[in-house]
C-alpha cells in the first residue's frame, strides 16, 4: 500500500547489487575453500541461488548480513523448482560442468520481459567441449574429458553469456578469449572476484576478455559492488515524489544516464565520490526520445523506472528498449493511475502533463513492479500494488528505506 504525495527527504545507503551477487554465488562452485560475500541483501533471488547451491551439495547460509558458501558440489543436478523460477540458474551450469563434467538443469525462468533464450550460453559451452542435450525443458550438459579453452565470439553483448564464458574459462584447460563481451560493471566485479580467488581474467569491462584456465581457485571474502539499479530506483522515486535524497554508497558514474535524464527533466543532481544527491521541487518536463542500450548506455532495467518518474512531466517522453522486447508491462498500471501512455512493441510513449491518482495495480515483473511503486509515490491518494513477490526478487527492505525517507508505504 502506498499513500502518495509526500516528498522524500534524507539519506539512503545503496545495498549490494543483485546482478553481481547471483553470478558470484555461481562462481563459488569453482572455489576449493569457503566463500564469504559481505553485505548481501535479503532477496528472494539470493535465497533461490542459495537453494541451488545446497541442492548440489554445498553448504550456503546467512551469517548476519553475509552469505557463506562452503563444501564442494557433489551432485550435478540443479533443483528443478528453482531453475524454472530463476534466470540466473543458467549461470550455475558452467561451474558445475567444469567441476563435475556434467550439469543437469532446466531452461531458466525469470521475469517475463522477453523471450530470454540461453542459446549463446550453450553455444559458448559447446565450443569449449560440452555436449548439450535438451529434453523438453530439461537440459543435460556433459563434458566427460573436461572443458578446453576456445576463441569465443558472442553473437551479441550478453551479460549472462559473458559471465558463463568467464566461469567456464576458469574451469577449462588452457586459454579462452571472449570477443564481443558485455561491458557491464557486474562482469568486472565477477572478474575481480575470480582473480581474488587465484584466477587469471584480464580485460573485463572491455569487449575482449582473456581467461587463463586450469588454475585451482581458493575461497575468499568479498564485498559485491553496489546496486546501480537500486540507486536508479531511489533517484526516480525522488523525481516522482519531490523532495531531496542523498543516495550513498554508489558511484554516480554507475548510473550516469539515469541522473542525466532526471537533470534534463528538471531535477537537480549533485554528484560526489560514491554518492549523489537528487532533488525535485517544481514541475518536470518531458525529455523526448530515450533509448536503452548496453552499458554504459541507459540500462534496460532503468527504463520503466525513468518512465514512472516522467509520467506527469509536461511534454512528451518516448522510451525505446533495445534489449528486451516486453519491458513495459507496467504501462497498464501507469494508465490506471491516470497517466497518458501507450505501448507499441518495444516503445513506450508518455504524453505527459497529467497528474496521477492512486489506483489498484498489479506488478508483472521486477522492475515494472518497482516502477509502479515509484509512480504511486508521486500520485495523489492511495495505491495498492499486488504482485509484491516480484519486487522482493530484487529489492530487500525497499519499503523500510522509503518509509525512513518519509513515504507512507507498507
Ligand atoms: C542480465 O540479464 C540481468 N540479470 C538483467 O537484469 C538485465 O536486464 C540484463 O542482464 C541486461 O543488462 C542478471 O544479471 C541476473 P542479457 P541477462 O543476456 O544476462 C539476448 C533485472 O531486472 N540473449 O544481457 O539475461 C536476450 O534475449 C534483470 O535485474 C540471447 O538471445 O541479459 C536479450 O535480448 C532483468 N541469447 C539480450 O541478449 C542468450 O543466450 C541481452 O540479454 C542470452 C541473451
């Protein structure tokens, strides 16, 4: 429940990034000793990946705000329930394959923002010596003589497929070169973790990554990078609700396109080392055409959040998501709140200028659900947002944090 119309004031600390923690949990399968991830948010996707680790024989438990993974994988079959629910389950195939010579999983689920195939993941593993057999939704990958290095050229800049290639490259004999690798900072975070564990990954953050495999990886303690999409969510919440919030613990450079758009729309933004302050007092103006892209472009995950912040801005905003084909499922909720929006394929048109009122709406995916919260904060009156479990996948303690900033939410 959200009662909108109250400005947000205060300071918020950005938690660790879901999209870094999940690949790091998969990477822990490659480590011969215990792995401690520090300051991990309590997300259902994190719990799901811990269940995957336990399902293959590792120990994975909370220790305060940390997650500790220990023990070696003894079973190659990933639990079907979790793999069907979690997109990130695909990341567990490469390390299992590397350690046990076999991995049994299922075509992964995840938010319904598009088709989201895993063909590029499987293609990379096949080039490294794996055999892939699909029976219905089940996938059986085998590499009886282990994985070997390869020169991979990914068909497209995919975050997940790049992460699969890094994990497989560490487990493989010899050198793996990944061309057309994705540039997202979460990939750099994974490479830094693997190198901290004794791996040799060079070039992460560029489109060409080289991995020297065949090295024994030990355990480590590691603090994952901050969540740039959570930070974007807070910035868009202020733009929607008015007020002034300092977003601490995340470099503004990690979500620069979002801050730039909000500034262009009429918010003011201060950028510091590891923090940003965002404020909004008066009316916002539409910003015309916005297109998402791979990093460092406007993140696809931020598109619904920016849309929510600009629903009442005077003038047009047009958002095109080039990454996923069904990113704007939340547009129905925006309309219910009185926004003048229309969706055609990958494009969301916001005709702007209309004040929002509370409404009963339903989240259909993670970022769409967060976008409905952002819009409700700026709406007059109360909104009820169903589908809270979607939001819980990627936002731990969002309600408490927004309440601490003055929002009436619960
Ligand atoms: C990661 O998903 C993130 N998830 C997504 O965040 C994020 O939106 C996305 O990267 C883009 O930044 C995690 O890190 C767990 P991709 P991923 O592979 O890896 C196509 C959130 O809300 N593709 O970069 O699945 C794909 O269909 C989530 O936190 C293939 O065709 O994204 C898409 O069009 C949502 N075949 C494009 O590439 C493949 O084998 C980019 O997808 C793989 C991808």
